[in-house]
C-alpha cells in the first residue's frame, strides 16, 4: 500500500529547544488542519513510517497521535491508516484564534490590581547581588530533604484533606514556642496564620482590615510589597518619614491624616537598615492607640543580628489587637519554600481563617510538616547560627569594597543585621538607569528611589550580599564604578539636572 504524502512544511522539529518532540508533532498536525493544509478525511502516515521519516522514536509519534485523537483531530482504527476526522468544522476555522477585537480584557479592578507598583528598574530576574536573596550555598539541602521525605512518607492524616487552610497544628505549635523564646511574641497557636509569602499576608490583611479609600501609613523609604498590597486593597497610601531611628510618627501626626493601617519594620528598617529604639516604639503605640489604627509589624530580618542584643518585637509591648506580627522564612531558609506567617488578635483568628479558605491562599501541607520537624530537631537554630556569621562576613566585604573602590562618591555603612545594604549616591544621578545598566551586566540590584512616594527621592541602590561570592562582590563594585565613570552625563540628563 502506498503511504499517504502530506504537504511539505507541516512538521519542522527543533531538537534543541525546550518543547518535547511529541508536542511539536502534535502542534504541527493540529495547525495544518486549522489552516486547511490537511483536509477532513485525509490519510496520515502510520506511526512506524512517520517515526522513520522524522528520525524519532515510535513512542514519540504514538504520544502525538494520542493527543490528536483525544482532541478529536484524528481518528485511529486498528488495521486502518490514521485519518483527519470528518467531524471537524470547515477548513480554516478549527482552532482559530479569536479576533483581536473581541479578546477578553481585564476589568477596571483587574487593571488596578495588576499594576506595577514597584516601578521601572526594580530587579525582577535573579542575578548577582540581588536584594533579599538568601545564600543558596548555605542551605542545608540534605537535612531538609530528610525532613521533607519523612513528611511525605509519614503524613497521611486528615491534614492532607480540605482542612487547616490557615496552617497545620504542628507548625503553629512550633512557631508559637519559637516566637515566645526568640522574639518575645506570646501567642496561642490558633492565633497564627501560615501563608505562602509575606506578600500574601499583607494582601490578606489589607483587604480584610480596611475599606477602599481608607488611609495606610507606609515608611518612606519603605517596602514596596506593602505599598503593592495597600494599592491592591484600594487604600490611600501616605508616607511615614524615616530618620536614623526608624519611622518618625511624630512628624506625621500633625498632618491630620487618620490611619487605618500602619506598616513598620522596627527591627531592621527596610531598606535603610536602622533600628527603632524603645522610646520611638512606645510613641508609635500611643499614636496608634489614639487613632484606633492597626500596626502591621514586619519583623524584617530579625534573625540576622550582627552586634548587640536583640530588641523585643513591638508586638510584645502592645495591647491586645494593636499589632499584627508578620514573619517569613524566605530569608532564613529559601523563598521557594513559600512559607510565611502572621500572628493576629484572637477575635480575628476565625474570620481570617475563613477568608483564607475562601481565597484558597494556603501553603503546602507537607512543607509545613517538614518545617515543624526541622525546627523541633534544632536544625533551624543551627542553620541560623551558621548563616549569621557568613552574612556578616559577606556584608562587611561588600561595604569595605564599596568604600575602597568608590571612595567619597557614595554613602554606605555596615548594617547591624540584614541581607542587603542601601548605598546612596553623593552625586545627582538616575539610580533607575544605573540599576537597569547593572542588570544588563548580570547584577540584579534595585533603585533606592523607587522606595519613596513623594517627589523628594534619594538616589541610590539596594545591593544584596547574602548570596554573593567575593568575586561577585568585586566584579559588581567594579562594574558600578565603571558605570559611574562612563554614564554621569547621560544619568544627569535623565534626571533632568
């Protein structure tokens, strides 16, 4: 029997690309039917003949044909040649894309919620010196894998069903003990909500605790994740000025703006790294008490203290319901674990748990169980002790290299903790342009000016050091220095100077 001949150009395989060959064969035939190159009822080569002509395994062709049959594009019968289905729509209409004029579009709310609040130049791809990136080379992969395998093997109870959307009890109990001993945060396990990220926690709380149009205070410069959450919730965001002692609430009280939410990072201010002293903390609590506001305390990088004694969390100084405490394992472990948490007032625990269920924003059960075991075994504390020392050494190297290479052209100081530094330019330059130029060269730094809300913005860069090698630090600082030498005229022009 003569094998059918199909038009040239239907199948063109890319053997070095990421798309499997079976998928490419499937798409080739499907598109040929859609465009009318293959008519209804047309015969196709047998799997053996097509595999030989394409120089692929017969199983590859079998997989493609099975996909086409499942979609109704072809019919397969024992002892008969494969054929294009007779039941397809007219040639040229099958699988056609919808006309561009009737493509679905985002709603006004969707456009508002999907806006890029972080601004141009913010590092979105992984590269050297990325802010907030923990040290991948320090993560205890083997020990974590043991706990994860054990969790996957042993956890077969009801937690794997539709329950405990706000976190598995074992992890909540471990977190309650850890927070009480390390941060002075005393809370019952049922007050702890386990989420997938700090961003998820902030978005959940912003939408649940404030009405659209109400006011939120955000440190300036401040964390863009909080700004994004407030924006998505439809809140009016007002700057809370920051000085060498952190957020200065006294400077904003005279404005007459009554806040509903106040976001602060008292342990290590993001992004400047300052610590809020006790007197400033008490003033903040008094101001929020009179305003009836709720403080969202992001205990940012409190695990990484290089010198001095840790300061107790603001939560431990507050009255019940004044402060909601937020934490994450993105810096102390890995962002890819997708685990964060918040401690909420007792009266809000149940409704917020129900809201998490309604929104479907829950973290992986087996990862939670593994983390509970990881903390209980002492491995978490051991890991923190190790990386504190390493992070301090890498941070000191970065700051020293910046000062030696760039001299008096920048201002940068060694933080008392953290995984990044804020470096300020002493000369008027466009830090967004600098950040983009650095990113093009493989260094994912971010512009400091994006963290400001008003017109007065200090140009600088946020530079990560936790995941940086000495060579990356040296190359990154040299690159920054070269750009300062090469781009001052263009940078000043973009800055309007």
